């Protein structure tokens, strides 16, 4: 639903904007408690059956947007455990994604029903295949007895007119790691130990019942309290803030927010591409049977969890985010670093990954946009003075599905032109899991495997604001503007 102006989008962004204003204007707890009343005015409900339920949901959203847990959002005391001074340095927790109980509609987990397109055909295979006789003919059309149905889906598979529909919880259907269970009221619950924080459940929930914790408040306070704070921005940023907003305008807008330096993460992508190319040349297939890329944290976690004892087949290379941050910290060890990108999973990588000391905070494009609005920065009015030229065309292409493979493959061909290269990629964690299981079974030996948790790659991440196909076009056009074609060419220049 990215790119669509839905009520969910509006509410989510209004909460982010309010939290950003609270940080910029130093609101006290009493002012923060007024946010639900500012957003949900009057006594007539707009979205739910009652105004109070709407405000309860907003209260929970405010807590999560301020990097707090769900807490008690049933009354005006939802800020009773807020210590704003301590909150300003709060670290994001591992249970990053949360289901908002008041917002969850307890959808059916799975069900099959006959639509009005049923032709009442003579063959009626739906009846023949049903193992519990739940399907029958009534009034000339097929009918499914929900009490007798065991949700096997056999009728769905054989209907020649596709007249049998399957309903499934959107959050469960979007989750590629089976990280959902339910509570005693049949509401969805995320199992933190299984969740890889890709955020696809949040994107696909039509009731806006899932939200990730945000570090907007913490970043703004960090900007106010530190002299040097660097922003490193993922290549998927192009086009996210408007079709006519140039990359240079975005960079100047970030400077206006208070960032003292801005570098593109595609800089680190060039380093990652060369490192993974060297890994593939040295280790595949003599040491390890295949190599899985490492830039997508949700994919990397999934791959390691599935491979277990073969987890050494996942690249040891740091992600572009980490490589970019390392380069900055090497020169300016005391600077604070904020990654700005499309990804919710990066929040966990920055806080709990193997190299978590390099990136201090993570913001999504959606969250940064709220900061622009709260700060009254109109990007269209900016006369750009800055320009990024840190990376290659291939490095910037990491943001689009297939871009990592292309960058690494080009590096391999430069380093070892005789090396035979086998490649395969997958988008969405369901497909990624299938690919990695095939590799585990020995059917991808010799391959370089790229996995992307989100549709279209990073351009389809949970923190993006436009459709991934449109975003891909923007990124590809931006990549073509680079003065360096390949990651290896850029890497050599950095090494001088």
C-alpha cells in the first residue's frame, strides 16, 4: 500500500510529525498527552466504532513512535512512565515490531468460500476432492460449510473458474518466517524470537495494527546535544520525497535538520561488493558450496537460521551501512552516525548486529519526512548547494533487486575474468527461504545468491513512501549519473 494516501498512512505520519514537534519544541509530558485529542477531535468517530478506541490506538502509536513499549494506552496516563531525559537516549529494543491490540481486528487465520462467480458446473470437482464433505451444491451453486471445512484448500486448487476464494490474515500471509501466533482473543501476536523485522506485516495490515518503534525523538535530541552528527543515506532515497525533488535538495534539507555531514551509503556498497567478490573467488566452491550476500539484514538472519551449521555460506562482509559508518568513524571517532533508509530491519542491525558500535540510530524515509514537516522545511524551495559523488553506478544499484548480484559479478569479472559465475536471486522472504533451502540441499552449488526481504529490493522497504516500481526508476536514473561505473573502480579510488 506504499504510495497510496490511505487513512493508515495519514495517522502514521501525523503521529511521527507530532513526536518530531514534541522533540523540537521541548514539549512536556502534559503536552504529549494531548496528541490523541489533537489528531482525533470531537465526538464523532472517523475510522472505528468509537472515538475512544481511535484515541487509544493513537496513544499506543505515540508510545511506539517515541521508542517505548505498548504500555497502558487506555486512559490519559499513557505517558505515566515517561522520563523525557532518559527517553532521549533510549535504545531500540529487540521486539521492534508490535501489534497494537486495540487496532487488531482478529481476522480469520484462513478460510475458503465460494464467490458469486461460481458456474455450478456439472463436474463440480470441488465436491469430489473435499475430504470432509464440507462442500455441496445448494441452489445450483457450490457451498462450503465452514464448520466442517478443515482449510485444506483442495477445492480452491481444482476450481476451473477460480470461483473459490481464500482469505488469510494479511500479516501472516506477508510473513516469510512464521513469526505470528495469537492471543486469547484471536488477535495477532508477533513472536520476537522468530521475527526478522522486515516490516512486511506492517505494510500489509489493512487496519494499521502493526507498527515498528521509532528513534525520531532520540535523533532530534542527539542533534541538539552534539556538535557532530553524520547522516548516511541509502541509495533508495531518490524520489522518496517527491518526483521533482532532486537528490541534492534532499541533502541540503538534511543539513537544515542539523546533520553536519551527509554521505551516501552506496559508498559502503562499493566496498561490500568488492569484499563479496573476493569471498566468492577464494571460497566457492572449494571451501564453501555457495555464497549468500549479506547486505539485507532480514535475509541474512533468515539464511543463517535456516543453514545452521552451514551458516558460513553467508558472506562475512559487512553491509553497506556498516562499511560507510566504519569509514566515517575511522576519521571522526566521536561523531554520531544516523542511517537513513527504507528498512526497519536496519534498526536491529545497528543496535544488535555483530558490528553494532558503528551506527548510533536508524531512521526511515517516512520518519525523516516527518522531521522535515515538523521543522517546516519545504524541499521544493531549496536551492541546492551540495552534491554527492561518493559511489559508483553499481553501488547505487544495490537498492534495486538484482543490483547486488550485478555489482559483485562485475567485480568478480574484473578480479578473475576466467571464473565461472552462477547467480540467482529472490525477493520476499517466502521466496528467499525456498532458495536457501534448495542451496542447503546441495542444489545451488557454485552459486552467488542474493536475497531481498522486500519486493523490488530495498526500494520496497517498510519505511519507503512510494511504489517500488516507481522508486526503481528513480534509483536507476540516479545511478546512471555516477562518474564511476563499477564498484571495483570506485573501490580502487578509495584505496589510494
